[in-house]
C-alpha cells in the first residue's frame, strides 16, 4: 500500500502514462479508495503540476455545498456526466442548466437524460485536473463517506474550460491539505442488510417475474436496436440514479462487458457479475432488472414513455419470442 501522498501521486502519474489505467484501477492497485487517490493530489499547485514529468494532477477540495455547485456547473456548457457502480457505468452528454433541487434531492432533466442526486449520501467533492495524452482533462468528482465515487462530471474539448478557475475560487474549501477519513462499512451490518434485502427481493419476485440468461438479454436488446425502440436505461448507486431515454445505435460485447451506445450515450454492463437478470412483469410494459449476488439493483432497462402503441407491440412480441426461445432451450437440455 502507498503510505504517503507523494507515493500515491508518483504512482498515479506513472500508471496513467505507462499502463493507461483508469482511476478506479489505480486505486485498486494501490490498495486505497478512489476518494483517497484523488484527495492525495490536494495541495498540488499549477506550477508543480507543469514542472513534474510525467505531470502530476492537481485536486481542489470543494465545500459541501452540493446543490449550489451542481447549479453552477451549468457554466461549463455541455459536459459528460458519469454515474457508476461496481458492475455498470452510465455516461451521457449533458447540460446542467436543467438542474433543480429540493432539500437533499437534486434533479437534472432534459429530453434524453434524467439524473436524480441524493446529496445526503455525498461526503466529498473535488475539482480535478490532469494532463492526459498532452490534453488537459478537467472534471468534478463526488464521493460518499466510504470513499466510493457517486458522480463525476467531465469537461469536453468544447466545454467552457475558463469557468474551471471561477468555480474553484467560489467553492474551494478552506482546507486544501491532503488527507481524509474514510469510513469503513461494518461487515456484519452490511451482510445483515444485504441478506434482508435479498430475501425481500426473492419474496417479491418469486411468482410475478422470471429469470433470463445473458443470451436472452442480448437477443432482446438487439431486437430493440433493429426496431429502433426508445429505451430508458438506468444505472444507480447509493447517491445517484442516472437514466438515458432514447434509441440505441449499437450493442457490442467485449470480454465480459456489454456496451450499449448512441451518439449521446454509453452504458457498460459487466454481465458476468450481474448474477440475476429478471423480467419484471409487474410494470407495463415489462422491464429488465439486473442484480448482483447480494440482491442489489445495479441497472434497469425499460421501454420509454415516448414509445408508440406499435413500439409497445414490438417490445411485447420480443419478450414473447425470448420466452419461447428460453423454453425451447430448457426443453432441449431435458431431452
């Protein structure tokens, strides 16, 4: 484990350049949380970053004024919003000018995007700046008390980069020294909660819904792409729900990941870790829900409210075809 901020900074820079590792991969490699990885760069000056080789990133710790910061994020213009959990990633082009909030809940809404932000679960926020392949990459990153990422906003080449320093001056925390206290999840309480949740889900879904296999999920999604059906695809963690509402252009499979995309949106699903994929017959039209082995909902796919009556019939027919295919497969295995 890297024991000093200097070690973390040095390792981060080299792993980004030499191995092209993502933040999450570097944190895992160094045996620190992603929060600790980012926080280790608090206090790095612009001059120190420029003079170092490879360039050391710099982080600016933010005041915990999440609602105000998200409202001010509209000053960046178009950005890329990212929400993920352990096995699903949701990336969407977005304008935060559509932000609103009430109490500890924030919403970003547009024709194709809905982000629900539960600020009560947020603990830390940072402006982060790093040089990546000779390009300056800027982002705002938010974490929960356990050091896990809840939401990230990445500036695009055409975003208003000049606004980055303005936001820093307005919302920088008075403490700009590296070092955070990360809470540990109590294993006993966590296992009890997971067990109870899993039991509730099993009881809830016992009679109404059905499990499907990965091939069945891919069949249904490919059918939706061919028919140009509008789908709502949601990824969530304990601090954010992020949904895209639109027509998929492409589905690709690489190793154990399934990649869904169109010009505005990307979603990456690690299917081998989504051990329970179900069709929920309790909603109309039926939705697809993906759970981990503890019974937590990781991702959800449903037909959009924008769907026409003809779209609904196609979705329903696809579900019937899927059911027939899976029944035929089960019969062949019994023979």
